[in-house]
């Protein structure tokens, strides 16, 4: 049974504007006002744009090699993805949010919900958050405030699209005219695929949806959309998820910088991906019961039949030990590797994830868990203090000519000592 509750709470959604592009600007003030685009893995296509690049008409997903002449003519600065920088800047922003609220849901790398219940002046507090993030982190944010998470998402959109609000907007539950301007596909949780079906029922915007019969919507669609109706009317159905739910799986995959036909290079890449997966497991205090390695050639390769395959293995006991994960990944790779092919991508997927402190013990399999915990803790501590891969397993190799292309990547300003800015 669906439960809803009336509440006097204020929920804020803080969203960093054009996050990847804004991170690139923090340590490069000369880029202020300059159009910027950020590229996907292997510098394939555009995945992020500054507002200036958007205004020039460059679209998400545009192929870099086709757009290069246009980008040069327009004076657009191009960057390869710098995930180490973006992840660390996101963590720093969340640390600042915690100064304003003890209850936070980190929704994505650039968005967080904050519980502002009890704030005497939510708008003033929103402005303070915005100013503090800009001062301490250097990132521009917009803050949307409302009674529910769904309305806070709409309030944030209004703050972002309407400069007269100064980047902070509070949406009152009774402000129905604002909902009239929010089309279906711009409502949180309503996809473009779903929008035509709603239009068939005469629902074209958030105001129409808020006035729809919840039970009818549930019968035709889902309980999720029913909750959206209550949320649009100021009745909170979606709690802040302060503790992230356990993920169903962890995937680490990359396209190679150039096609690989050497099994030793492919093994090194798979070992590296297994290492990254192990790091992610331990960071979330998880362990994996199952591992899958996959491998493929390019679907667009010439003079070669397309090949894609995977192989899985179950661990006797859930593990977060990088050494065991690498061994399992290499075992699976040997099952699917075919000589004579030029491979374009490989990856490692961990699933059956459980809390690392509550793993089911195997009677016949007795790993030295305490030793593995100590070793992994030391490994993670050294790599965090001195930079990723300062200490690593030899299976990852040292050549790394298989690594994805990132020819325009910026320095890791906040996570690598050698890349720290020098102030003179």
C-alpha cells in the first residue's frame, strides 16, 4: 500500500552547472567565458559542454573527429575526460553541503538533495550554500527548494533557466503556474518514451500530471508515476536516501587506445580493470560473489568478423581481495580469447554484491581474510596518499599502450602531487 505524508520539510536540490566543464575552469581562470567541451572515453564524442558551447549549437553525443574543424573555427577548448578530477571535486562539494545539513542524499556526481527542514529563511540559506561552494570549491551551482524532491528538481530547473532568480529559487506548493511551464519530459522520472503516452491522456505538463487521478495513473503506468502526482502536490513520498543502497553490480570497462591482438596486453588491461573494480568494492565496503570478464572486437571493424563473448565465475566466498579478483578475471579471459583477432574493448563486471562485513563463510574454502584486509588497506592508503597505481599488482603491466586515448586530458590538480598548482 502506498503511503504518503504531509510534511513541513524543505528539500533543496543543489546542482553544479555544467559540471565537467566547470571543473576544468576552476584551475584555469583564463577559460572563463571560453566555450568548452569534454569528450568521452577514447576522445570519441562530446559528453559535456559549457553554456558557451551550448549557445554555439554543439550537441551532446556529437562525434569529435567530425566536429573538429567546427570546434577549431569556433575557438572551443576541448578536454578529454578527467574522472579523477571530477570525482574529487564532487566529494569536496559534498563536504561543504554537510556544513549546512546533516541529512544529504548524493544523487549523482553533480547533484545532491539536502534536508533544510527547520530553516527560517530557506532562500537565504540557499544563497549561502551557493556562495560557499563558489568560494571554497570554485564551482557554480543552482539551488532549487521545495516541499518534495520532485518539486525541488523543478525548482532547480527554474533557478537555472531564469537568471533573474540569481541561481536560487523556492517553489511554493500553491505556485501552480510554474508547473504549467514544465513539459512532461522535464519532470523527474518521466522519460521521452513515456511522454507521448501521457499526452494521449491529455497530460502535457507537470500541472496536468498533478491534477490527474493517481489510481488511474497507477493502473496504466506504475506506482512510481503515482508517487510523482502526490509529490507534485507537495506530499512527500520519496525520502532522502542518506545511505546509498547496495549496488547490483560494478562494471569497469574501457575501449583500447588502439586495437589489440596481443594476449599479454589484453591480460594487462583486464588486470587493471579488475584492480579498479576491487578499489570500488572496498570504497563502498562491499564484497563480490561473482565475476564476469567480457571481450569484443569493433562492431565497425573492416576485414574482420565481429566477435563478442564473456565468461563468468563464482567465488567460493564473497571477496574484495584484488589479488583474487585479478586471478578470476584472467581465468575468464583465457576462456574467451581467440587468437588472430584485433580487440577493441574489454571489461570486468562484479555482481552478487554484499556487505563486506556480512559475507557467507564457505566450510571448505579458508582464505586468510585478515591478511587480505590488512594488505588491501595498506594498498589503498598508499595509493590515496601518493596517487593511483603508486603500488599495484604486476599483472597490470608497465607498458600500458592499450590504455584509452586521452590526448587532451587536464592535470589531476587535486589528486596527484606532481600536478598541484604552484602559486608564485
